[in-house]
C-alpha cells in the first residue's frame, strides 16, 4: 500500500506502468484503458486487450488488479473488466499474409508427435479466443486433416482457396487436395513454389497466429517460409531419448543457420503414468530435453506424457478434445501458455511498432 492521495491522475500514472502484451507498450498511451471511475475508495476500469493475447487475458487482469492495489494509496477496492481491443493486422511479406505471429513447428525426425503438438497448440489458442490458422507444410506426409477430423475439400472464392473451418480454427493442408495414401514427389523449386502459392492463394483473413507444421528434419521448407515471411520462431518437438535429443539439437542448429528464432523445445512422450496404479515411469530417462534446452539456451516449453488416449484421439480425428482429457490436457494447455508468454516476453524486449497511430 502506497502513501499519498488517491486521485485519477495517480491511477493513470500507475496504469501507465502496465504494458499491453501484444505490443509491449504502455496501455494508457495506446488508449486501451476505458471507463476509469473513482468513487470513494473504489477504482474501476475496463482494460481493452487484443485477441492476440487472449490466452493471457485472465492472468493480465489479475496482474493489473495486483499492481493497482500495491501502488495506489490504500485502502482501495479495485475492479478491472476486460473488453476486446481491435488492432488491425498488417499484411506481411510478398505473399501478403495478415498474421501477427507465424510459428513453425519442427522436429529432427518423424514420429515424435510434431503434428500432434502443432494441432493441439492451434486448437488451444483458438479456443482461448485468438484468431488462428493451421497450415500443413509437411508436404511429404500431411497428417493434419486426419488428426483434426476434417475431410472436406476446400472451395474457391474470388480465385482464393477457402480454408476448412474446424470450429473457429482455419485449416489448410496439402492433404485436402491429394487423395489419401498417394505419394507426392517434390523437387526443390516446385516445393518453394507450392509453399508460396499456398500462402498467397489461401484466404486466411486476419490472423493472430499462423501455426505451420513443417516436414521433419530438412530445412528446405523452413528456409522458404523464412524468406517469404517474418517468422516469430520455431517450436522444436522431441522425445527424451539421447538419440532423439541429438536430432533435436540438429534441428535447432538448422533453424539457427537459416536465422529462425527458436521459441522453445517441447518434450513429447516424456513419461508414462500407469493407469492402474498412477505411478510415473520415466521410460526413456527424465529431464533430458529440459537439460538440453538449457545447454542450448532455448526456452523449455513443457512436456507431454505418453498416453494411449492421446494416440486414440489422433487416430479418430478428435485430437482437439485431448485438451480436456485429464491425462494430457493440463500438459498441453501449459505448453500453449508458456509459448504465448515466451512470445510476449520477446515482444516486450523488442516491441513491434503498433499499427495504429494512437499517440496524440
Ligand atoms: P510427427 O508429426 O512427429 O510425425 P505425429 O504427431 O504424427 O508425429 O505422431 C505420431 C504418432 O504418435 C501418432 O499416432 C500420434 O497419435 C502418436 N502420439 C503423439 N504424441 C503422443 C503421446 N504423447 N502419447 C501417445 N501417442 C502419441
């Protein structure tokens, strides 16, 4: 509790210390504070936040209440309501994609759960209220349609491909266009052309996040994407065995070589919890990815246990429901929270210039 008089001026001064998660800038300057009222010792405001930071809304609301209670001369009763603050998304790159953040999901090798993690991340961000697109760039084995249970063929409108909507998540995959089980052979230039065309010709609308599932191992697609768009960075999915960690280390080196920021590592199939006795088994050892992430100076985004239900969900095309499963849901939701916090922290360090000229 601070000393002094409780005035609107003082409240605005404290509010000015609070930053918008999307831009890393002061919420007063950006006109994200509305309905400021001071009656007796009751302070109430409405805080406008963008859908980009929807996964952090509750946390930001609590933090602002805490800040005001700590810094205003007390005793004081604080109430913060939330509202959506609109901030347009600028088109980026030569493909003209309107997305605030593009995240690629990669791995050193196949079968580690990269597509699974890409799908649940996109579903969770979208459930939280962000505008999300999910793009399958795993052109050699597009598994997203299967994992998410979408089998429709995309339609064309005004010469642009309309993504398939799964609830409010926009999904586009080569798998929608190629019959299941058919092999596609890509040569380098064709691959770059297909990646460009898919981004340019898909009608994504305005997105907060575009999640891109990369093919395992190779850097071609990552390199193409990084030339086309400013990427927020890469999430590297790995499993805990020593050999798998070597592959993940190579994937991180590959991203760094093509100047893609590594947002963090996810350890999938990290341990097994016995459904009969509830005990934890670290089949492949424990803490390997976390240690490797620290050695490589990469954030560790979290772990997901090996779980039969998660595999069944993937096979059945109901993967988004795993976010509510007791065995895997809390881990998957935690990873998303940590990912968004990591992106927001990086924006705070290097804030992007807001696209609206709101400074008077
Ligand atoms: P990748 O994209 O790395 O090739 P997938 O996401 O396609 O891997 O996953 C490979 C297989 O492993 C799928 O059958 C999927 O359902 C399963 N799987 C992924 N993560 C888990 C997990 N944590 N527990 C159990 N099965 C999993």
